[in-house]
C-alpha cells in the first residue's frame, strides 16, 4: 500500500511539475503558493484561505567519488545542521524522507507563511556562513525536483 501511495504522490507531483513548468515559463514569475488570496482565480478555487506555502524537494545525490557526493553525506549534512539552518531562518521543516525505491534520493517538505516568506528564507539561508561552511564540508552534487503547493480547503495540514 505504501508503495502505491508513493507512486500516486510521485505521479501527482510530476503532473503538477509539468504544468507548473509551463506556467512559470509562460508567466516568467516565481511559483505560486500560499493562501487562496495570493493565487490567481484559476488556481485558488480549492485552496484554503489560510494555507501556508508548501514545498516538496527531491534531491538525488551523485554517487560518492573521492569523498565527494553520496546519499550518506547528504543525509549527514541534513542531520548535522542543514535542517536547523532552515529553521533558524523561519522555515518549518515538516519532514525528511529516504526514498526506498530510489535509495540515492532524499525527499523533504518545508512550509512557509506564503511565497514572499519563502523568498526571504532562501535568501537568508544562501547567505548564512554556517550553510557555506556546511556545504563545503559535505560537498554533494545533486539533481533537484521542486514542487510548490497550497493546501486545499479540506486538508488536515494547512
């Protein structure tokens, strides 16, 4: 059952990603997310008025070569400080998962007040000296997939 649920979530995410990619290219704007009032009419119909901005990020780590890369180094980077640096700058790290069907992939979910807050968090994170030091300590080339979402009006998590 869990594998079927994960496949469904992956399929939904891929569908959203493809639709979102064309939306971003067409509008040349940051990805929308957050409360219904922050969204266009065509996106806000089922979104809760108090929804936060949610982001799912999937990082697939390159294999380890000469001490650089590897999923274990990526997990150690998160374990050691990456999560706490994000939280220091105002993001809520909802969860971090290890994909079992793709063991080199880490999946995590963050929440922000709205899209503008996400921008603030990422700007502060990127400039944080602790992040710069941590990234150098655990150098892990990754490929990333990102999904921006808002909670529906009937979701338990908002």
